[in-house]
C-alpha cells in the first residue's frame, strides 16, 4: 500500500510540468501581444518576459525534485 501511495504522490508532483508549460506559453503570448500594441517598449517587455520565464521554469524544476524525494527518500 505504501508503494502505491508513493507512486501516486510522485505522479501528482509531475503534474506541475504541464502547468509550467501553460505558464510559459502565457508569458510569451503576452509578450507578443504587448510588442504588437507598443513596439517601442519591446526591450523592456522582453526583460520582463525573461524574468517570468525563469520563475515559471523554476517551478518546473521543483516538480521532478519533489517526485524524486517522494519516490526514493520516503521509504
């Protein structure tokens, strides 16, 4: 029973990868919309988009770490 619970927990932790993919899509979609509306702020908007990308990607890197911890550390 404990093995099944660990597998379910590790699987639930990897769901964050799908959320990160959606978040990255939203960040760059917003960048394209903002540059289309105001091209003079393209450089500043790109800086903000890279910051949003980095923060979203950090969540995507935490998910495999949690899955690894759940599946291997908790015995």
